[in-house]
C-alpha cells in the first residue's frame, strides 16, 4: 500500500507541467556546474585575473572577458598589447563551456585549448607560454598551489590552461527569468516577453539559437538571405577547415546574457539589441520585423540574463625577488 | 568585596603590557574604517571597477590600483590610454585615506580630489568629466543608485568622486602580523622580524616612516645624504608649491603592504625590497646596511602586510541603447 502510494506520487511528479513544458521547448535551462574541482577552480580564478600572464603585466583574461561586464569587454574589438586593435569581437566567457568549440571560427576544441591562445597571441597578451610559466614558477605561493592541485613541483602550460578552464566551467548563469519560466514559474516572464519568445520560435531564430546556451552549438553562415556587409576581414570557419564553403560561417553566439554582451556580431557592428534583431531578421531570415515585433523579441532576449558569477575578488600571490618583471614598453 | 575584586581586575587590565607598548611605539595599528556610508561604498566600488569612466572603455581605477595586487599595478610606471607610458609609479590605494595628501607631489588634498584626476588625464583614462558623467547618466541603474545615495536625479562629477573616495576609505588593511604584535600578541612576529624593527627605529627609517600608515604623513627630499639618480623627470612637491626648495620632495610612501607594492620609489626603479632598503639607507641615512641587517629590515617590512580588502567582484549595470559607446581607437 505504502509502495503504491509512493509510486503514484512519483508518476504524478514525473508528469508535472514544468517538466512537460521543458521537454517540448528547444531551449533548456542552464544547469549549475557539476563535477567541479574546487581547488583547481580557486587556482584557475587567480590565473584568470593575473596580468602577469601577459608580457606587459597589464592584461589578464578578465581584461577582455570581464566578469563585471557579462564576461565581455563591451568593445567592438578588443585592445591588446601595445593597444593593438583586435580583429574580432571578444565572445563572452559566460556559459562558454556549453559551446561546441571555442573562438568565432571554432579553432579551439575546448576551453583548455582556448585558454592558451591569447597568452601567446602578439596582438593580445603578447607573451609566450614558456615565459608565462617561468613567471609563475618563480612565485612560491603559485608553486605550492600548483603542487596542491596537480601534485607536481613543476608548473607547465597544460596545468595553467587546465586550471583556467576549470574556473571557466563555473561561469554559467542559471536562474534567468526565462529559465525560471521553463522550470515552472509561469509569472516569471510577462505577456510581452512570452509573445517575444513565440515570435522568436515562429520566425525561425530558434533554428540556430537553441539548446541551453540559446546558441553556441553550430556554425552558420552570416548572411543567409542577404550578404552581410562588414569592415571586418574575418572569414570565419574557412580559416580552420580551408573549405571555401565555410567562408563567413561563424559559431552561432550564445544569447544568454545578451543584454550584457553588446556590441553584437563577430565585428561588434551592432550597438544595440534592436539593431541586432533587425539585422538578423533581415539577413538570416528574410524578415522585416516591425517595431512592435522587434520590441517583443528584445524583451524576450532580456529574460535570458541569469545569475552572474559571484565570488570574492582573488588576491594574487606577490612576485619573489627572482620573478622576471613585465616589460610593457619594450617591443 | 566583589566590587573590590572587579576594580582590581579592571586596574590590572588597564596596565596590561600591550597598551603600554602601543603608547610607546611610533607606529600605530591600522584601524578598521569607521563612519562609512555603505550605500555610497557599494556605488563607489562599481565606479572604481567601471572602465566606462575612460575614453577607451578599457581602463578603470582598478587597472592601475589593482585590488588583487596590493592596490597597485606592479609596474615601474603605469599604462594609460593608447598605451601611454606614465611619468610616475602608481602609488597603492591601500590605506591611502591615511595620507596627508594624494599623489606623490600631494597636489590633491584628499581622496575625492584625487579621484577626478586620472579620469581626465589624457595619458591615463583619457576622458573628460563631462563625458564620463554623460555615460553614467545614460545608464538607468546608475541613475537609480545615485538617486538612492545622493537624493538627486542628476549625476555630477562631485557625486562620482565622492562615492569613489568613500569606497577607497574602506581599503585599509588592518590585522597585519606587526599590528597583532602592537596589540599584544607577542609571538606574532619572530626574533628576526623584531630585530629588523629595532634596526628600523635605531637607523632612523622611522623618522619618516611612522604613524599608522608607516609613512604617508609628510613630504621629504629623495636623496638627503646622497643625490638620487633617476631617469624620471618628476621633481615632486615643487610642481605644486613652485618653490625650488621643494624640488625632489616627494610624499613619503606608506610601507603598509610593501611586500605587495613593488617596484619601489616614485620612478619604480627598485625592483625588490632588499634593493629599496639598500638605496634608502645609503641616500637618506648615509648608512650601508650589511646583508644581515638588510635581511632583518626586509623581514620586518613583510610583517606589515595586512588583511587585503575582501569583497565580491561588483557586477556593473549595462549600458542603455542611448549610452555613448567607448572610442578606444580614435585619437
């Protein structure tokens, strides 16, 4: 009898409306991170904020993927070593663990592969892996922390990028109003926002912007219906595959926290969400959204802002007397 | 009888050694901040971390006074807009509320007067007060927060710098091992550190480096006994007073957290503490410390590292569609 009641309760729980709704939707809620190595996260967080991974001692991961600003720098293209103007918009680090690959052209398979790129890019952090590791190896508190996490006395770039990637795995943004709605809180979004979501689905936006990250899962051509005019020289996926068919194919950006990650597109040319929605509708879907439709979609997009990562600003271990000092003004 | 015992105990407590020792010492413990307006601190913290106060959208107060790095940038001189090389070492913001005045030459009377300087300095944040305030005024969440704190709908530079200064008042570092010793924990510093403190006093370092900040209270000539050779063009206090007698007079820097605030001196020319102690002994006091004496003083100086400010990384309110966007690559 008791068992039957429990079984009935379980069946009833399984058929609850929110779960049913979730199964139907092409967007799924962001899950809090799981299988996280906390010690490695603490180390990776320090490294993420440490400008000593750059030649200048001035640029850290957080400079261009600023966790106070939606994991982005809110610039069309980023500023690198010696004020170098970057070639492409810095994608948000938030929820980047959900991406099919990293960078706009997907040239890095995962977060770990990505993390080493900017350190050694002359136009970004301008350093080398060898020199960056040499700096860390000269800092006793880092040596101890790497030993605690990885069990070895010798720091290497593999450990550095592994720890940064582990920290980045924690940079997910659950609990957006839209996710609350998906999970059953029916008043978490209002009628306009819901209408925007319906329009987002019916217009076809959701064909590319779906899944938990509302994007990030595929490469798609920028300019399906109409060519996209850009001052940017970036040609996207073809740089990786060498295939002409992949020209102007870019990774579909996540729309999570899109309210915070302006300006938009790989060239950062769209300053506002209404502008981005207008362009996307026109060049990807052949649709001209009227002002009311545009406003509804924008209202929906703003429900995708989730809980921003919340943590204490890390305090970095100081140099030792032997630490090579940064050289910001030499070439 | 009971009253007598209590009285005896109170008298005994009043005459405890730590209180006696404290009264004798020329260095006093850092006190936690008092009379703090918490709402104003929260606003000021956001502004301190907000690169939108710069023309480029890339440089915030925290860029050069990095609270992960002892409130400094650990560079000889700072990097400004368009990678401009600054003329002088960025002093730590930690405990700067205890300074007699701000900047190496004391040209700002207080933290509020200081805060406006870098925003409008072409070689630092490269903006204007009017443009910075215009950006903030266009951001609804900032408008609300300024209204909550200051009671007005209109943001002005006075409010901006007042809030930043209020946040900076909280950036004190109590509870260093040396302060614990001053407050009575006799095993908080070891024999070598205590010997270093004794030498610090007996050699005359304490003549300038005294008070709660162990410095910051006066202007003194750099090169009393022997001229200081520097590539820096900075001439210090004379730039403010116009008096030739003030040439090469600089504000005595605080030695609090000096372990974290390398490199040293107004030109950042001393990379390490042993180097700084050697130079100071020689040019200020006419003393040649031997290796053992130098090591003792350095050991003492490292006991001055206090609790670093601990707070959650602020999340900045996003731009509105009307917010003027940064222009990092225009002149």
